[in-house]
């Protein structure tokens, strides 16, 4: 049962109007939920995590552990002057940050977060996620090209090359999951993983796809890091090479949007991994939504950990890894999974 | 792959040991060496107006104004352009000028950094050490006496 | 066969200048005595011929510095030559040119390093070098009027340049014709990876660098001229700290101290030499730590922990230096004839602190090796990128870790001993790779050696039984005479000072041989054809400090 249906049933009246109100309310709840996470991650968690890796104290003045920094930081970012570069391609330049944020946010619509927090559960859930998430590439190109800045242009080009190279392996690995579950529907994927794989005395190991096929899990992790553009694959931004890549010319609210978009993307990557590899909201004792949150934050932590210790690869090496290694391995994984699933079915 | 993991393990070790190297600055000011060279403090009682500090200053930070009969003495020091080389302190024969441990000073304009005699006298000590005592053992080595005349004017 | 031949003038007892004069028979107009070596006066149109003869026949393969200066009656360029095999064998070529016609032949055909050095001489003094491939201003903007170190230059006249003359000073400045498939891009002067205000005029073809032209001078602060206006005895010493300002201060001060002490014939007590050696090596560790940290920033991205670890370790050593000298960066610790302070009291406690920091240091270095050199992705990024062959390095006058990373075994601490180095047990680190990896590796291993030197100095200081004399008796006013060129091994390489003293208490000409200046010149060779990312990494591995490049 999805969230809009729950709300609709709780409403005193029925009909199309109630359906619309319920959908809107549910979308607001989930959007706010995701945004809250990113707001916490961007100005606060990222600082604290980086500080932990580098033996620093970092923000500690407002609220417990300095978490109150979120508010002044938001005020600071939003109140800055919006500088529009000369010769910017206006509609595209303005739209790019929105495309970036909403492409990631929309994809959350089909992610089951546990405890009924699930906006929609279409039969093509997984395809929807990948399709919507890859719209972000469009936003990157728009931002890079419309900024009328050579660094932004280079960054935009890099972003496209990278997303092309890593989206295909990503989807191929996703297909291997579909072979296993036999369904594209997200709720179905989660349900399949709930089945017990083996029982070790009192402990029962669930059939999470990460446990069933760790090879695919590792491949997906790598491809996902590239997809969200974090070390070692952060070449589209690469501040020490091309200043800030496609986001060089963005300031104020637009910058906030792009920044948010990046974090929503990291969380989306975490959500996809949690859903198709780590059993979604499944977990003992705690409610599902908490487990789901823990899983996506763990993925966020992982990207930050990579940032602290892993060098950025060069653009040609990045493309090479994508096309020559990851794609091949993704196909190997696909065929292997298909064979195993076929044999088991027969 | 091993090397990559070794690197990640190293940073993880730093993350989980919980040690921090930075300090909460305004609450816990860092320790400053007794030899530290901060803002100047000037003692009119000690000064014999020999003008050696003015002569030795590499970039004209110190300006002394007086007439031939030592009337209307003024001692101005533009702390904003000082390079804290401490040559003035070294050259002073009577310890009338000392560089304190004070490194916290702000002003809204550069002009406010032109300290006159009164402001220089009011520069605070805020640590409980006697700088002269702390520096005494090496005092004679600061500016070697050497041969040659001493030009007090 | 000619390779087997003994270089002319090399004898077991040092250089035979008569043999060299004979080799240059017909070229040498006069012979002068400089304090460091002899100088041959030659005609301005023989420069290239003499330089190539000396390089090919007498093995003078290191053009350390080109000094230009103006006298009342003439201009003079001095080419300071050395040998990479033995830098104590020196020779200066003095090239006088008349005041009304300051034209001199360029040495750029023989030594690539002359390209920038002669540009600087042209820029600041006004000597024109014929046949120079690219004679234009280097430190000052193109619109500058006059040559600031020439005698008739009016310092008080403001330089007013209308905006339209600056319309687009970057355009049309590269060797590559405007093609439809290349893009001109300004990297810097405000760019996260240029390590300061460096401006790289770059032409890229996609992601690859086609042409690169470093534009320096944004941090030019007239350091040479400031020293010419300050007295030898005290006023010059605070300024070397500000050349290479990332904690290499004492190394820089030592360059000045060494030149001025040999000029004024001042002895330094042994105890002070040990103190100098110890503090200088602490500075070297700090400088290398920062070099490694920023190099990691260039390759890992701005959230890397390595930079913070490097800064943390540097901080520990800076605390030691603060205890000793009173400041963390602008030390002003050395004095002519010694140092300003002895060890802080209580001595034993201080030495114990130094010892414990140095004892931990190998473990800390192990961590950098874990994070950097053993990391496969790091190796993938830096191995075989930015390759500098030894011959090119020599021609460009590269020194320090850059030269040693190309397999050139050249370290002035050992080859031209000063201070207390020859009493201690340590090694010069070299690596034959010549790539970015080698340069980083050499720095890491050099820190290990520096820590070794510091440990030995601490032992010497702890067991010191005699008089703790930290300064010799030096006159209040120093008024030396003569000309001298002396160098020390700074953090980035050979840091040399040329001083011409004219009997007053301030230098008549004070010229700084900045190692980073020469090292940066190799960037054009290293980066062309590389990817942008590798160009940035190469720049990081050269470890320039713009304060020292621009002076």
C-alpha cells in the first residue's frame, strides 16, 4: 500500500479530488523528507565527516554537535547575490539547476522507504528510476554549455562522457537484479529479498542481492560512485583542474539548487543500492524507515570516505575504466546471473 | 587494490580514533612561545630616545619626532606595516621596546594601526611570563656589540 | 672519443683557470677576481660561442644564473656557470655592453634556462639580447615604462596605463595559430591549483594541452631592490623569509647569510652552525610536507585527508621552530656570524621534544606512503606523466628535488658543503624516473633524511660541552667590497645570491637565483601534449612558490 492510498483512505471524502489531494500531500511529505536529509548532509554532516577523517573539530557552535549550522548556512547561501554571467544562454542556464534537483527528486517517487512511505509503485519502477535519474546528464550539459565559460564547458563535456560510460554498466547490473527477482516493480524487488537465503541456527540470512551476488554489488557500487560524480570519479567538477566544472558560474540560489541536486543524487544512489541490493527497508528490531535511512546514510558516508583517500582518475582513464572494464564485467555478470537463474529455474 | 584499501584504512583509522588536532580557538587560545614576536609594547620611562630602533627598522615602521633639545617627544609605530622582525627590540640598549605575545588586534581601517606612544604603552600582557626574564639568557647575542662606533643619533 | 676526454681545466686541486683562458683564447678580454671564482670578460657578440665551448669542452653544464646590472659607464650581464658534477667548480662570464647600445648576444641557444633569465634581465635592467627567441617582459606587465633596476629609472613617477591598453592583454600570445579545434584558456591567476598567483596561458585541444605559456610576476614585490636599500648587518635578514614563504624561511636566510658572510669574511661558531643546520632541516621538512600535501590536493581533490595530515605534521614542527625562533613562518633567526637565539631553556627539555617529534616521524612518513605511493590509482595518475629527462633538466637549470627526481645527483649540502652537513651522516636521494611520481618520492625520502640530520644535530647539541657561542664578533656596520655568488640547497633547489658590494653598508646589486623560477621554466616541456589533469599534477610536482618565482 502506497502513501497516497493511505492518505486517501484517511480522508473523509473520496473521488478524483481526494486522490489529487492525497497524491500532493504524499509527494510533499516525501519531498520534504528527502530534502531534510540533504539539508542535514550538505552543510553539517559533510563537514563533520570530513573533519573526522582529517582530525579536526569542525562546526560545533550551534546546537548539539553544531547541527544548528544548517540554519545560518541556509540563510547565508540564499542571501548571496545571484551573478549572471555575461552571454549566458538564459533559459537553459536558469533551468539547469532545476533539472538537476528534480531529476533526482522524481526518482524517489518509486523508492519504497518502509512503513508505507512509498509514493508510487508502478510495474516499471526500476526502469523509471534509471530513466529519471539519467535526466541529470541533461542538466549537466545545459549548465556547462549555457554558462558561457570554458571551464564550465569542459566540465559539461566531461559529465556527459562520464555519464554515458557509466550509465550503461549501471543499468546492465540493474538488469541482473531483475533476472533474479523476475520483476521491475520496486515492492516486488524488496519482497523477493526478504526471503531467507540460508539459516544458520537462530540467525537467518536474508536473500539480499548484495549477499546473493556480491560481485554485482561491488560493480554497482563503483558505477554508482561514477554516476553521482564522487571520488575517484569526480572529474566533471575537479576543482583543482577545471575550477568547479559545470557549476563554475552558479551562485546564490542556483548554486544551492545544484548543490542540493548533488546531495539528492548521492542519496538517490544510496536509495537504489539499498532497494535492489540491501533489501530496502528490511532489517531487524528497528522500523523499516529507520533501516532505510541508515542504509542511505551509510552510502553517503562511503562516498565521503572515498573522498578522503582515493585519488581522482584522469578523464581518459575514467572513460577507459567505464567502457573497457566495467562494461565488460557488467556483461559477464549479466550472463552469469542469467545462466544461474536459468539453471535454477530448470 | 591492496594499496587503495591501505589508504582508505589509514583515513578510517584517523576517523575512528576520535583525536582532533585543531583547537576551539577563541575559548582555548593556543600556547605561544616566550620568544613570540607580537604587538610592540613601549616604555616611555625606559626610553632614552637614542633612535637606534628607528634607524634599524627595515621598513620605516617606527617614527620618532622631536626637536634638537628632546622636546615634544613622539613615538609612533605603524603596526599595520610592521614585519615583526624584532630588530628594534634587539637593538634597544635599555629594553624600552618589547614585542609581546599579543597577536590579537583588529581595526576597521589601516589608519587605526598607526599607534602612538600612549597606545603602545597600553598594549596588554596577557600571559603571566616576564619576557625579559624569558629572553635574558641570550640577550647579549642579539645584536653583537662588535667593533665600530655606535651611532646614537 | 670526445666523451672520454678530460674536461679542460679540471685538475685534482680544483679548477685551472689558465687552461680555461687558453681554451677560450681570443675570446677573453680580461680576467676578474670574484670572491667565489674567476670571471672572464668577453665581448657581447661571443656569448653563445663561449658558452657552448665551455659546456662542450670544459663540462660547464649548469648555467646557474644570469645577473644583469648597470654601472655608470656600462651595462653588464654575468653568466654564472657551474658543473652538476661538482658545483664548487665555478666560472663567471662577464659581458659588458655600452650604455648607449645595450645589445648582447643571447645564450638561449646553448642553455634553455637563459630564456627566462635573460627576459628578466631585459625586463628589470634593460639589456637587449639579440637572437633571443622570445624577448619580452617577464615580471612586469607589457605596458610598463622603463626598466626599474636601471640607474636612470624614476621610481616616483606613477605608471599610468589607460584601461584600453589592457583591453585584452592575453590575446594572441601563444605559439599556436587560432584553429577551430583548439581552445585558448586562461588557467589562473585565480585558479585553485596554480599554487598562488600564477597565470598559465594555455591552448587545449579537447582535454590535451597543446601549448602553455606561464605568465609570472603577479607577486613581484621588488625583493631585490628592497635588499639593495637595506643594510647588510641587520635589515636584509628579515626579507629572505618572505621569498619562499611556506616555512622554508631559514633555508632562505642561510642563502643570504652564506653570501654575505663570505663577502665580509665572517666566521660562524660551530655551535651556531649546528643550530643553523638543525633549524634549516626542520624548515625543509615543513616545506616538503606542504609540497606533498598540495600535490595530493591536486590529484585527490580538495577533500583529501592527506593535505590535512601534512599540515598537521607541519604544525608540530612549526611549534618547535616557534620555540626556537619566536615565529612560525617569518623566522628572522639567522644573523651574520651566527644565529639570534640559543636553544630555549630548559635546553634538555626542548631537545627531548625535538627528539620525540623526530622519532615519530618515520611512522608518519609510512602513513604518507600508504596513502600516496602504494596507492594503485595514485600510481596510475602520476607514473610516466610529466617526464623530465636529465639532459633537459640540466639545460633548464633545474635543481633540488626536481633535478634529483630526474636522476641528477646534485645537492649543494653535500657537493658544496656548508654549515655542519659534512660532519653528519646522511644521503642524497635520487630517483631515475623523472616523472611526477619520482619527484614526490624524492621529497618523501628527503624528509626522512632531513629527520635523520635533525636527530644527529640534537645529539650533538645535547652532548655539547664547550662554549655555547651562538654569534661571532661582527662589526656593528659591515661595509664589504667585491662580488660574490653563493648558493645553498633551499627547499626547492639551488638558492643563490649574487651580491656586488661597493664599500657602502648596502649592496650595489643584490640578485636572487630562485630555484622555483628555473624549475617552473620546465613546465612548458613537461606539460605540452599532456592532459589538463596531468599538467596540473606536474605543476604541483614542481612545487613552486610564487613568492620565490616572482620575488
